[in-house]
């Protein structure tokens, strides 16, 4: 017996299975499906019709002579694995109790995502009492990381710099269109780094907060194309060192190439995950990060890793996005919104708690800024709705109202020398 993807050549056998079970074949061409095959004969089938935020499961059928063997479970598991964070939806009048045992809940039509009404089984007029079963899923970590990696690789593949393709000469520093100028960088900062390092992707200037000193070792979490790392390298000098860590190969290739061509011998870029840093314990004087930790799937672990690699007395300087209230559900479940630093953002208090729980002390929010809410760019609304039709202008406005950019400082306590007998003072204890 073999479970495999459905092929066009399977259509005749699939239609016979559906007919025998009294299931409609309508819209089958719009679906992706899987079949169970035994001795060149199909004995089971399932199909999915996806939308941007839901996955409609349909056409689940097992040949009557093979029921009771768990084959339906195998088909359902295959279909459910394709959800990647989307809501699972199934309309059935026969297997409701079985669905509930699988973690689905009975729902009404007005509870299903609006996008589902564009699918074959949910289009047209339906009775309000139509039995529908829903199951919420979460975006798994690998899916989120892949979406983030793909998004940021895209900036390099499209050869995108701060405001224009790099071959156009960019011109941001001359025209003041560079978004970096609005988040704390000075014109001299932008001119000080190689062209192609500044992609305009930050939400603050952690280097300005760091008070870096010559000879220090600096770690840049999510170093991208190297903008902050190159700025930091000038402050620590040749006696110091800067380590950039990023998980996107395309970003690393850009950063390494720029470092080599422009003589940044005190900077190195390592491929890695900031939730599992490729850095030794207690080797870093200062850690900077610019709008990256919110992209991780485990912020608490990222801060614990930062604490691990920092020397006692070291400093953490972070610019990041946090939320002051819950995001609209359609935004929270949107992978592109996650990769754009919004959907994965923590509540502000939870973000600060993650830093403190990792062991950092002297935590201070040194800056906080909100988005300009005087009006959303119509082009931004159109782009979001083209990607995800369920997103409304109101959803985008609510997200903008919820998100703030924060600049945070914290330290790792310095080790202090201890007297051999802490109960004694110098004047009253005998010399040892």
C-alpha cells in the first residue's frame, strides 16, 4: 500500500471512489489531493482547497472493503500537514464525531474565515445550519523561519538597497529619502558604510546607544547585509572585533563580500540562528540588535543565548518592535506580516520580562516611537490585500496602532570579588 500525491491519471478512479461514497466531484480540479494505492488500484482519497488563511478539507473517502484499518487517519494527517498555520475547515454530515475526536469543533457558517466562501464547497447559498468543523492550528517554527529567510533573501535577490536598486546609485543620502534617517541614523552614518550594506530594514539605531569603546568585542544579532556591524567596527577600531550572526545565506554573502572589498578586517559574519548562537560563552563585551529578535520563534531563548555569550559587565542594546495590545487575528496569522516584524511581536511587558528572566539587569527603555497614523499609504493597503484579500484597511490601522518601536538597554552584572569570610570586615578578621 502506498500513500502518494494525486496525479491527473488518477482522475477516473478517484471519481469512482467519490461516486460510491455519494460525494460530489465538483471543483476537484481546483484541489490538491493524495491517494492510497494498492496493487495499482486506488482505495482512498483526500483533497484540500486552500485559501490564504484556511484549508478546506474535502473528498475524504476510503473504499468500503478497507474501512476500519485507520486509512482515513493517514489521509487526514497528510492533508492537515499542509495547513502551515491556517485554520482547517471541513463540511460534513456523516463523520462529525470522528472530527471532534481529532480536535475539531462544530461551528456555524459565520465563524468560518470569509475566504472559505470562495471555495467550491462553500460557494453559493448554504443553510445556516450546515455542519462545519474547524480546527485552529499554529504556524510551526520551521515554517516561520522559512518565511523569514525567504523574505530577507528577497531583498538581496531583487538587489534592493535603501530606496532603489543598487545599480541605480541609490541616492538616498543625497535626497534624504533613506528611511534610516527617520529612525536615529545620521547622514554621516549612511555615508560611512559601503553601498549595499544599508537595506533600510531597521527600526532604530542600536549602535548609537552602545557607547562602544576601542578594543571591545561586539556581537550583532541578525546582522543582515552588515550596516550596523560596519558602523560598530569603526568605533571598536582595529584592536576590537565585530561578529555578525545571520541565518540568511544571501545576506551573509552580501556582508562578507562588502567586508572583503572594503577592507573590514576586524569584522566577521557567521551563519547561525540567534536562538542557538555560534559564539562561545562569555566572549562578548556588547550585543546590538536591530528589529530582529521579534522575528524569532522563541524570544526568551534568544535573550538567554545573548546572556550566555556576554562577558560579565557587558551591555545589551536592542531596537525592536513590540505591541501594546493584541493584533487583529488576520494579521497575527499572516506569514508575511510575521516576516515583516509585526505578527510575531510580543506584548511590551512580555518582551521586557524575557530580557529580565534571561538574567539581565538595569533594564531601561530609552526610547519609544509610534507609527504615523494620519493615514495609511493606499499602495500599502493594495499590496497587503493583493497578498491576503481578507486584510482590511481597518486591520492595518489596528496593527499600526498596536505596534511601537522601542530602544532598550540592559547589562549583565559584573562578577564581584568575595571575601573568604563574608561575615568579617578587614579591621576585625585575622589575616589568613
